[in-house]
C-alpha cells in the first residue's frame, strides 16, 4: 500500500502517455437536456466496451458539457477508450487540446515528474493556481512531496481537494496513509467515502479486495460490489470483467445471460468461447494465484 500514491498519480495519469493518437472527437454543442440524454446513451455504450463512446465521454468531462468538468473522470474515460480498442485515443485527445489548456498542462506536468523535472512542474502549478485551478494545488503538492516536503505537500493537496479536485481527493487518500501503522485501513475508509462520487475509487477498492493488492485484504463479495459500482460508471475494464466472470463461475452464481454476454465482451471474448481464457484466481490457505502468478 505504500506505493498507492504512485499508483494514483503516476499509473492512472502517466500510463496514458504510452497510447497513440485518434482522430475526430466531435464537439458537443447542444442544450443541457439533450446533452444529458446523450451522456446517458454514451455511458451505456461505454458499458458495452465502445471505445469511441469513452472518448466522447472524456471530452464531455473535459468541457463540462452536460456534466461537471472533472480532470480525473476525463482521464479515466481515456484509459477505458484505450482498453476497448481505441489505440489512437488519448494522445490524440491531448494533442488536440490548446497548448495552454489546463488539462493538458496538468497531464504533461505529471509526465515530466516521472523524469524528476520538478522546476517545470512547479512553475506550471503556480500558473494554474493563479488561474484558480484546484488541480494546480494538487500538482504543487505532488511536487513538494517528491522533493521530500510531505507536510507542505499534503497541505497543498488538501486545499485542492477542498476546492473540488477529485484527483486531489484520491491522492490525499494515499498521502494520508504515509507513515501510519493503520494506513491501509485508513485508505479503505477514505476511498469508500469517495466511491459514490468518484468512479475510479471503486476500481481501487475492488482491486484491493479482489487480491491484486495482497492476499491479506481479500474479501470477494466486497470486490464484486465495488467492481459493479465501477461498471455502472463505465470504468470496469478487461481484467475486472474477467475477475467477475471467474467469480461467478467458481461460486455457481447465475446472472442474466445478457449481462454475462456483456462481461464477456468487456473481458475480450470475441466469437469463439474457446478463445476466452479468464484470469485464474485460486484462493486457499497457502497461496493466491492471479494471472498465473502465485503470491506466497
């Protein structure tokens, strides 16, 4: 759990840097009522593994059209688009943004932090703060923590979270646990409190309870609960879909045939059932096996 901080601010953000660009993310310029209807329709398409729908949702979150603008939710939908076959999605999305776009600046800054370019990220954070960006405080805090000033870094992230940054709220979960004996339980409690508002919080919780963060945290019914909550927000993903199929199969749980078909599509199932091999999850008193890797 000590690396959850890096999982949040590096993996979920900087992992997008490996993706290629896509064309044509349409502008949404309609009335709020029509946009809200469109959002619901796109979300259902995303739940069936439609990468293009995920790209459109990412743009809606970015522009704040029909939904509240949200950096973390936009990045999350870009990640989902890549998983569902839009290999040219996220970089194209970012490159299409104006050079001084706030989301682009934050994204690029986190990318630079991976190479420890603190001065550049620090300057961008100050500029964003002067423009009233809540995520500017989060970026400022991350830079300070990576420089070794955890106390001031945490204060900055807290300001960003208080001003409405969902990214800040997620990062704060990890920062709050640093150096604490009960850090893991504290993270779980904080993420649970965020799970109704921030889709990615559900993914993080489910991954912990399913065993991907260690065997001592396994609680499969809770893992199912949070994966399904993430699914309702369009951010389940291939591996969790495979976990759910395997979970239902191992426990003899019957679900609606249409829902099973949807999970199979999300998991990477194509036309031939023989092509589909779910993640192997075996739990007993001696070991947990996930994706053919045994954790003793």
